[in-house]
C-alpha cells in the first residue's frame, strides 16, 4: 500500500506562489498516474492536475498557465507549483496515486489565498 504525505500548504496573499509536495512511501516509477485534487468548502473534490508515468500532463482549465505539475521518480515525490494564486484556489489539496485499478490518497494540505 502506497502512503502519500502532502506538504507545502499555507496562507498566501493573492498573486503569490506556493509549491506543494507529495512524498510517497515507495517508488513511484510504477505508478501510472499521479495527480492533485482539491476540495473547497461545500464543493465536490475536483482534479487540478495529473501527470502520467510517461510525463503527460493534464490541467483543469481554471489553473492552466498558473500551475505546473511535476514528478521526481528518484525522490518518490510529486510537486505542484502554484503561481498567481487567486482567492478561488482556496481549498484542501490532496495527492492521488493510481496504480492499476487501486487509488491512493494523501491526508490533504490546506491552501488559503487571501484577497
């Protein structure tokens, strides 16, 4: 079972930047897809960005051009660089790993953007 631990969340002013990290308990080289999701109060969890083992990236329209997802297989870590943050980016951000048909989740990290 893969354990995922997010870090890097916090309070930031609008137009600021944060980098989230997701550290896995084992090698991520065999994980097909890793992604970042977020859930704001009263809303459903939504996909923010995903990256495949081959490096293909997908972004939600709302974050395109502002967020960048990456993964470092040598460090068993995935990242989300978030720039030009907006108040509507405020949410709990979750790391996800999909290996075959099994999905693993981290505990989440809070991102709060003040306007």
